C-alpha cells in the first residue's frame, strides 16, 4: 500500500531510454501488424474495400485521404473498435481477432482516436491510467503494484517528453484547453504502447508549436523502435517525419510508397484520383 492510500495494481513495463516500453511477446516480428484485404460496410456505405496495410517497427506511416476516405474506419479496425466484415490482421505472425482497444493493447497497439476518448470528468492522472487497472485483474503473478506517486512520476515523464505543462495532474480533463487535452491523449498512448501507436489526426487541435512538438515526438517514438501510423490532413508537416505514405480514396488504397521523392502534389493527386509520374499506382482502382 502507499502513502496516498490509493494503491492500484499496474503492469510494470520495461522502459528504455526513450521511455518506449518493450515486451518479450511483442518483440519477435519486424511488423507491428500486417492487415490483408480489410473490408467494412456500414449499412449501404462501403466504407473500406479490400485495404491491405502494414506497419513496421521503427517507421512512421502517414495515412492520408480526403474527408470520408476511410482513414478512421481503417484505424478502428486495427485497434479493435470495429470488427472487419472480411480480411485479417496479423500480429507477430498470428492472425488475431481484436474485439476491443484493450485487446489491441494486449497485442502492443495503442490508439489515439480522432475524438480523443478521454474521460472529461476524470483527472489527467486518472486518464493516463484509465482502463489499465481493470486490465490487470486476474493475472497477478506477472504484475506489480504502483502507488499514486509512482503513477504521478510515470505520467509526468510521459508529459515532459511532450514538453507539455499542465496546471496539475489532478485537474479534470474537461478544464484543459483543446491542445492540452490532445497532448494528454498522445502522452497516454506513448506511455502504454509496446510496439505501435495509431494516431488519428493528433495535431488537428494544436497550434503550430505544439504540432511541431507532437511531430518530433512521433519521429522520436519511431526512432526508439515503435511503429507509428499517423492520420493527418497536414501533408507538408507529416511528410517531414514520415517514412512511408498510404493514401486512401473512396475506401481503397490509392497509393502506398516510401516517402522517397514524393511531394505534396503527388499525394493530392492520389487523393483526388489523378495520375502523376510518382502517383501512378493511384489509378489501379
Ligand atoms: N459508424 C458509422 N456508421 C455509418 N457510416 C460510417 C460510420 N463511420 C464511418 N462511416 C462512413 O464511412 C466512410 C469513411 O468514414 P471515415 O470516418 O473512416 O473517414 P475519414 O477518412 O476518417 O474522414 P475524415 O478525414 O473526415 O475524418 C464515410 O462515408 C463515413 O460517412
Ligand atoms: Mg477520420
């Protein structure tokens, strides 16, 4: 028990110099995930058709596409929010069925949703650990115990890596600015991710400086060994940190290439279905 009298049980991760967590079970594959032929329909809307997408450890994968192209739907299938109608997701060489974001976290994948999914009435500290106290029950053998001060230390480290200053860890998330909330969501994901982080528009609510900081964090996170898939409409900023680009158009893959010589116009061309020299793959569909 702790001095604060609010002991919770927590998995004690191995934290490397960047704060990235490692896990024996998740360290085998070069890939965070490999998804094949994903399809998702909502009523009459074919949101995703035959999308194959991989994320490697150590890479930043940018997922671009116009509004409604299917980016969030793909992301939600990769983190257990939606079950694909067909197709499969392979993690560490095994096809997995993820039924919740906790399932995905067990497989090493953490998500920052477009709509954040923080609990507004709870404090920053409670949000940083939200869900993980429940995850731990039942398999006590491999688990440690974290005191509230340990939790605060861990949270502060994650927030400091983002250069985020908050009024306090005990402030309710609903009383933070939009940018501060986004930063808490990103810090939370970086704290719990083992092999991959999926970020749905992490800079959408942020100012210029905070956006740059989040982009630097994304690059640093990948450099320390995790794979990061980032959805964004901020093509120039994300091009600077990405290794590979996937463009979705009308629920299908219009472009999947290393960033190499790709320019903004190539990406926009793929988004709208036009061909350029480097965006020729976009015309397959
Ligand atoms: N829960 C849902 N029910 C019905 N239709 C949905 C649902 N979620 C997404 N869609 C539809 O699926 C398509 C893809 O939506 P999605 O949210 O994946 O797009 P997106 O690329 O993330 O767009 P944006 O850039 O605007 O966030 C859209 O036509 C959308 O209206
Ligand atoms: Mg979206």
